[in-house]
C-alpha cells in the first residue's frame, strides 16, 4: 500500500510541474525565423533569374521555332523574319552578358523573347488555315467553352498596350514592331468578329507580345539608371527616357475595368 501511495503521489507532482513549467522553446531560439516552404523558395528563385533567365526563355522558344521550321517546311515570310530578328537580339544579349552589362542583357533578352512569342503565336494562327484532308474537323460548337472569352480578354489587353505605346514616340528601330502589333491586332479583331476565335486569340496574343518588344527597345535606348558605370557596348547618341504615358482619369480607368469580356475593343485609330 505504501508503494502504491508513493507512486501515485510522484505522478501527481509530475503533472503539477508540467502544468506550471512552460514548454521548451523550438530549436534555434524564439527569434529565429521559421524556414520557408520549399515551393515558395523555388517559385521566387524561378522568378528572379536575372538577365540569364531572360536569355534562357528566348533560347528555349527559339530552339523550338527553328526546329518546327525545319520539320514543317518553310514558314511564312513575316514569321521567319521575326524569328531571325529574335535570334539577332538573343546574340546581342549574350554579348552584353559577356561584357557584364546586365542591363542590356536583360533588355535584349526580353526583346528576343517577345519577338519569339509573337512568331510562335502567329505560327499557331497560321496552322488553323491548314486543314488535314485525312482528319475531319469536329462538330461545330464542340471545344473549349472559354475560348471566345479568352480571345476577347487578349484583344483587350493588346488594345490597351498598343494605345499606351502610341502615346509617345517609339525608340529608334521600334516603330516597325509597333506597326506589326497594330496589324496583328486588326487581323485578330477581324477573325474574332467572323467567329474564328481560336485563330483570332493567337493573333491577339502575338500582338500583345510584340508590344513588349517596343517597350524593351525603349528601355534599351533610354539607357540604364543614372550613375551606373558600364562598358560602352552600345553605339549612337544616348536618348533621354520618354515621359511616362498620361495615366487615365479615374472614370476612364473604371470604364475599362467594367468592360465586359463579350465586348470587342474598338478598332485602332489610323496612324
């Protein structure tokens, strides 16, 4: 009996001490930040790849475009021209990276990727006109239900970016790409109006990609931030950065946000 009473009293004392004493702090101290999830770290690392990441994205897409051109025959002249221009800017980006000019390496890599994206979407749009005689098309009305809404969203996005780019003078050599974006948008809008929504969506995405070419050529022409010491890889006179486009009034901004996906953006005004 005495042994049983002693055991019971020791258990009660242990429980009382456990309730009074705080739990031990986690390893590493209370102020040490918790380790982040590996998924978030990987996503952040993927987004922050710098100029090498821009060039890698351009390289991956260019390699596929050139392989498709070899296996599927001669592409359209404009698609071939955009691909060749993209290759040139990609090589210029590599030269800038070798010269430790990360600013130009990023801008040229982004230009190369934008041109490659435009060529890729234009090539996909062209494939809708090439029917396989041995492969009958599916019944009408069968397919992705949101293809029309996506095409209209992409048209709206391309329209907004084109009109914003037209608010100021393009950088030297960028005018041809702004005109290409306008032509792609006009063709995309015509296709969507005629019910060719998949083809129109690809052309709208090509137009939006082309506006990035205009944007990054403007950055390259404007130069890096002031006070940065960098090798003189570029030639020509330095251009002052263009003034930022006028921000739309709150009413106009609200009007754009309230635009329904089923509404087409207006035609572009003449140049």
